[in-house]
C-alpha cells in the first residue's frame, strides 16, 4: 500500500500536532479528520459560488483566474480540526431541519438515491426513487440547485417550500460568527468578571439578536434572484432558522426579495465570463492594477 504524503505548511503542522496528543485516540481522530479534509472536496471550481460573490472582499480578477484555470490559488483549501468540526456540526443541523420539513411535506428540491445514484426533483418528499423505485429510506435530500449557466454561477439553497413561496436557510450562530461579521454587536454584551475577565452575556445577546447576519442576507438575495430568473421557482422571500450554539434555542426571520440588490453582482459575473471567453484578465476591483491578496495568490500563466 502506498504511504500517504502530507504536504508541508499549515496542514503538516496540524497533522504533527495531532500526532503529539497525550491520548492516542484523540490524536488519531484528529489525524483521521485532517486526512479526509485533504482529499478533493468535490466543490466545483468551474463556477462562481454565490457564497463568495456576496462577500465584500470578492475579487473579480481572482474569480477570473479560478474559472480560467479550473483550480484554486496555491495555498487555498487549508484546514484544521476545529474548522472541520464546525462544518460537520453545520451539516448535522441542516439534516435535522430538513428532516423535519420533509416529514411535514413542506420540502421541495433534489433528492438522490443512494442505491442507483439518480438525482431528481420532487415538490415534496418522494415515496420512492423515480428511477429504480428504491424506498424512501434510500433517498437523501440534495437541496435546491440554483444555477445560471450562461453566467457560470452555481449554488444550492438549504431548502424550498412551494407552499410558502420561500427558500429556506438554516444557520448556526456562535460567538465566532458575531466576532467576524458584527463585532460591534458582540462588544455591546461583553461584561467584566472577577474570575474570567470579559465574557459575553449570552442571555441578553440572544434576546437582542433580531436579524440575520449581513452576509447571509446578501447571499439569499442572490439565491432568490437565481431561483426566480433561472430555475423558474415561485419565491418572494427567504425564511431563516438560526440555532444558537450556546443554548440550542432557535429564532426565525424572513427576508423579502429585492431584485435591485443582486443586479450589480449579475453584471459583474457577466463581465468575468466575458473576460474568460476573451482570455483577458480584468483589473482587480479591490486594488486596481496592483492587485489584492486574493488575485495575487494566482500565478499568471501564459
């Protein structure tokens, strides 16, 4: 059997740290998770992802290079056990809510048969596979595809309820999310303690959390645009379900569709696709001719 090769840098450091764990089983499970994270994720590199497009630091030039090369920039895709643990917890939360909506008959989207591999659309929970007639127990919810092929945009929403005319987005809220997206909000609820210094007042923080995080709102506006214009879905809003990690409490919010929000992003995607077709890189929209950290990560290839 060929031995596994671990690349240097961040991934190697994480792997070696796991090897030094005092409890062998703890070290082994960390190495197992990092091993899996080092394998190809299956994430498409030939499309623009809405989750990237809505970020304030989205670089059009970096997007051009990734589409043209069908590859991430060198150094991208680094992981850690904590990061993979967060992702896995997010997947479990998605499955929980999707199962509940499916049981209610309120979940439309793609379903995948684990027996024959067929993926098909259904407006509610199917009783069996459309292809091989395998029972419901063999089917996995594959979410809601949102693609704009002419613009090379591809993404997925967490769910869709035709009865409610709404996309569904499932989120977990932790202190890390607030620290990154709304640090001023988090700071408002930090209190000084004798034993632990400044800590967040979780009760008051959760009480006053009254709207989805900004990036999530921008992303769902783009999802709704794609759903209405390219997937022929009847959508007028997105319903968010936020699970608070600290207490397992939940809040729900609705965001009404606003077409004007997504138009600049659609225009940018069209311009990037034109540049790829012409094999001419656009200027960096964040830092002009000099470029930003994202596009400078790519090596120019003639």
